[in-house]
């Protein structure tokens, strides 16, 4: 099972009710960030995840999930490293933390 599918399943189970953020396009960005893999270009996924992060009412485990998804979709290792490390700071679910550590290992040098 891919990281994106696994993370999406865990989001529904553990994280969905944890944060309220509101702006025009929220539903579309949420759908694109969490379910856009294979349906839209990765650049569009990265932009949707970025808007979710930037418009978050606070940084918490849900925002950490968006950082992880952005790192999966992005091709820039330096940005992915930062996102993976930010996800590790925010996530509280052990399974998500495990996947974020994998993202960190794949993208961070040293």
C-alpha cells in the first residue's frame, strides 16, 4: 500500500475532527492534497497542501499530515526534508510518525 493511501486512511480514522480551518476552496484543497495522487499533477497537490498548511488555524497533527503529504508529492529534496521534519514535530500517531521518518530518511542528507 502506498504511503499516500495509508496516510489518507489514517487521516479519516484519527485526524479529521482535530482542526477547523476555513477559506474558499478548502474542500477542494483537502480533496486534492489527500486524494489527488494519480488524478492530478504533483505540482497541483503541492499547492493544495501548501494552502492547507498556510491557512491552518494552528499547527497540530492534522497540519503535520499535510506537511507529510506535501513531501510525498514534491520533488525537491530540501523542501521535502523540511516538511518531513515539521511533520515529525507535529504528528502524534505512531503509524504516521513511522511514515514521516521514512520520508525524512529519503530526503534529508546527513
